[in-house]
């Protein structure tokens, strides 16, 4: 319960700092689409996936078509959930509500482009509330994971401590990329609590 309150508090900061939904004109490239989908979707709704689900429905400001269950299965890895697609860009957003997980999958994108874009968009969206800092890298075979830590700034940290009575953990974004492991999946972007 305490962890959920911290997540909701962190999500509130992300929601307050998130730029408005993009206009009808789509972003220019896949890295932009994937990053915007992640920042406005997963990052802005940490601990509030129900609100994200509402915004993804027809008529919602983040509307994306929902994949049929059979097509969503690979993105959910056998867990109950939903997947939404931006087919023209090869970007899929997956929600696993029971585990409070949200991830963005990108069919084809250059590793450097997606890493730079996600960091830039996070700085722009939440830089007032969080310090965005490198959290390291991990390589396993053809996969490389880059960690981006979101640490509450001094003023925002104080607000969270006052509101929840505990030290906020912050958040960690993980951008996992590979341009050779799977030609139909080159990046996965996730967010969760940062481990101390």
C-alpha cells in the first residue's frame, strides 16, 4: 500500500509535467513516435494504468487501436493484459495491470536514436520534478540495456516525503535495444521503481 502511494505521487509529478498530447500531425520518425508513446503513456501513468487505459480508448486523447488478444499475446508473454498499436510506426504499447507494468515495443529503430530521444523527452517532460541521470548499462549477448534514473528533485522530494512520510525511491527507465537479435523487435522501453 505504501509503495502504491509513492508510485501514485511520482506519477502525479509526471502527469503535471507531461506536455499536452500531440496534435493530429504525427511525429516525424519512429524514435519520436516510440518515445512520445512511452513518455505520455507509460511514464506519465506510473501507478495509474487505469487512467492510461481510459485515454487509449476510442475518443481518448492518446487513442491507439487495441490489438486482438491473439496478436497481443507475444507482447504480454502469457500474462493477462492489453496491447495497443501505432502500426504505421511499428510501435506497440503493452499493459499488464496485475503487475502494474507498461512497456513500449519498437519494431525497427536505431539504438542510438531511441536512447537519445527517450532521454531528451524525459528531460523535457519531467526535468522540473526529477533529475534525469545515467543509471548504467548492461549487455547480454546482442541485447544492450541502458538505465535512466529519475530521482525526485530537492523540492519535489520534500513534497513526497511530507505527503507519504517516506523517502521516495525514484524511477528507473530501461531502454533495451538490439539491431540484430530479432529483426522485428529492436527496442523495448519500460519504467519501474528504482532500487536503492
